[in-house]
């Protein structure tokens, strides 16, 4: 089954290179890295690469992925980066060392679960600075929560505050936004009479501040997934030179199952496709096209595929087929040929969670 397609090839050497590079660049600013493995669906081999590359802790939004990391022999602290569900607090305490939180009811439940386990669970309280996902919106409420944890809880320890930027509201991790977090951290520290261990300044989008050498000095922890795994966003969306990082850690390969000349516009009455949508079709006449044995159930959105083959254009997909225009391709594609794609973060999440995709480490 080694040569079964569709196939995802994972270059672990390139992945470790990216981890080491980001750990060193952030370390020069006094910042530790929590290696986020959820983008690769928690593959244990990916967790090990983060571990070997020097990440301070391993992080995910899913407990089962952190369990897989632990089962693989990872001994570094495990961080849950999605706010814990009330229904899972016992598992959170048993498995993880630290979690991000924004609800006092959940934190109290964590305290109770930790007491029953005879453990100390660490928490970072999240501040919503405008991206409008998780976090305290009322800053006074956050400070009060910090004070309550500090003075009233025995089995939960407040180790820091943090924020998320860019994941929902597309808010940029500007110097001003991160300074807002630092000012809030200082207010918390003044109330508690001690320094916080962590001021967590976001995720991959905050790497822009590392590249520009203007990240506020109080920030000392970042949660990095995409910036290491696929390392595309910094270059594609922000225009930074990321040539020192590999963008080919993950490659998707699919087999050609049909090659024919066909019209470029459907023939007949147009209604909806398999996903209840009606795409726009451009009539370019008769052109050569190939079908690939991989589809949207494997990778999500066909528009996100980045074909490595010169002259090939991805033009659409259904659940189990991908349609590519090969009229202008340099290669004369035949049935049984293999086509290769680089993949972005959103595609990676799908392909690593699909049982139909054969994952091979190279």
C-alpha cells in the first residue's frame, strides 16, 4: 500500500528545519514556541519534529491529538488551545499541563477536577482584543478573574494572559494590538503583585512582528502552526521573504484516471452541483482535461490546491474527482501519471484527517 494514491508525502527533515528556524528567530526576542499540531491532525511524527526542533511545549485544540503525542513519548508540557468544554474538564486535567481559558465556570470546574486528581493545572486567560473569537471582552472582568484565581483557587494556577488575532476577525497583529495586551498584562501584574510567567501574543500572524523586529518585549510565548508546517502565509499574504523556510514539507500526489478533450462549459440545463452550489463556468471551447482520483472530501476546497506542474490549471472538483485543464501542460499526461501539489494550511487539515489519503514520511 506504500504507493497507494492519493498520497501525502511529509518531509520530516524539512519540518524539523522549519521548527529550528522559528524557535531560534523567536528565541532571539526572548520568546518561546508552543508547537501547534492541529493543522496536521496531530500526527505523532509532526509532534516529534516539534519536540526535536526545540518547541517549549506541544499544543492542540483537540485532546485526542495531545493524547497521541503523549503516547508517542512526548514528555514536554501539553497545551490545550481551545477553551475547554465543561464536559471534558476531567480529561483536560489528566492529560494536559496548561490550557487557555475565558469562562470562570469552566475554570472552577478545572479547579475541582484538579483537586480530585491531586494535581495543579495551569491556565492562561485569553483577552479578546477585537478578533472576536475567544477571550474576555471586558478587561476589568479579566483582571477580576485573575485576582480570583490567584487568591481563591488552590489547584488552578494563573500563569499568564494571551490573545488570538487573525483567526476569525482577520485582525492584524500590529505593534499597537500587542502593546495593548502587554498593558493589560502589566495591569494584572500590578493587581497580583507579581510577574506573569507568560504573555502569549498570538499565533502565526504575530510572526510578522518577529520579521520586522518590533514585537513588544513583554511578549514571550507564541503558538505556531501554519508558520512552521506550510510556511506559506507570511509570503503569500504579507509579502515577507520566507526563503529560509521550506514550503514543501507536505506534498499531495494524485493519480490521473482519465484524459480527454471535452467542452469547458457544461452541456444541458444548469441546476446545482453535488454540494448544492451553482459555480460559474467559462466557455473556452474544447480543451484537454484530466481527472484525478482525489476530491473535495479529501482536501476541502479545490481553489486552495497549488499545482506544481507547469501549465496545469485546477478548474473544479466533486466529492471524489478533481478536474484539471492540461491543454497547456508541458507534460503530455496519460492515465496512471501522478500529479503533484503543494498545499496550504486549510488543505493540510483535510488531507491529514482523510482515511482515503495515504500518508508517507520521507
